[in-house]
C-alpha cells in the first residue's frame, strides 16, 4: 500500500514537472522591441581620465578613481536622503571633494576644464555601426541615464547622432537616480511598452543589477572587463562592446 502510494506520488510529481517544462518550452520568448541605453555604453569617458592625468601628473588615476566613486556615492546618498541635485552639480561637488581628499590644488581653471570635458564626450568607435544595425532591424532606441539632458544632448551632437534616439530620458526628470525603480520606469512610460520588451544596456555592473531588479531584460556592455557585482542577479547577456549587443538582440 505504501509502495503504491509512493509510486503514485512519484508519478504525479514527474508528470507535473513534465507539464511545467512543456509549458515553459511553449511560452514564447519576449521580443525585444526597444533598447534603453545608459550613457557610457555610447559615450567614451576615457578623455576625461586623460585630462585628469594631464592636469595632475602622477595623480590622475587616484583623482579620477576618487572622483568617479564619490560621484555615484553622492547620487545614492541624495536619493536616499531626499536631497536631490542634478548630475552636473553632483559631478562637480564630487570633483571638489576628491581633490580635497587627495590634497590637490583644484584651481578654478582646472575645475572648469574638467567639467567641460563631460560636454565634449564622443561615441566609442563601434557605436555608429551598431546603432545603424539596430535601427535597421526596427529596434527603437533611447537613452536612460543619470546624465542631465544638457550632457546627453552635447554627446549626441558631438557624435553626429541627432535623430538616432527616440527618447532622451534623464533621471533629472524623475528627480532621483538609478537604481531607484521609478528612474527605470521612465523607459516603459516613454516607449509605451511592457518591461519585458525593453532591453536595458548598462555600462556599470550595479546598473545592470538595478535594471534586472526592476524587471528589464538586461545586457551588460562590460567595456572595462569588470567582475560581476555580488547583488544576487545576473544580466541576460554581456559583452565587451556594442557589436556583442547587436548579436545578442538580432543575431
């Protein structure tokens, strides 16, 4: 009797698992109809680092690392504390703090030059052909970035990318920063699509994790070959450049 009961339960369980597997196989894979990009998969930030080293010889790497780290720490602190300032202001304040931390003299001229470098960013070499391939495949494109609208539009103009992006979404509109859910929500609202239909293309590992937490299919454009963040999620795809992204999306 007990043996028969066990056999029945085992058979029922196996049948249930087979049914679930069949349903999973039958469920259509969501079609990617749009891509929301962070700024840095598109814009190459290396000229900023080069200028930092030029202005502070031998100290450039330390200053750049401290500046970049504090830049994002300030966005998160201001989001959590409800004390919003736009990304341009946060970037400048982070620069001032980083220079003070390293006891470097940040003159007014150097401060202006380093900030201006963010308005002179140009696309990575692989960007134009990749975006052309995506648009030819009918994929809708947008920015979804912490950059201010002015920073994003400057980069678009520098790279001759006018008309490429359907939406220029700055988290300044939401008065918060990624990875806050309502920052990522802007993509759905702009495209009028389900989150499953919008791929988020991240530059930083933490941003890829934030987009996955929100529910976007996510591709990590890991140009710096960084290790994955320990945040309990993984991107759906990853690669070193936008050619890898194109392969992931359209083959």
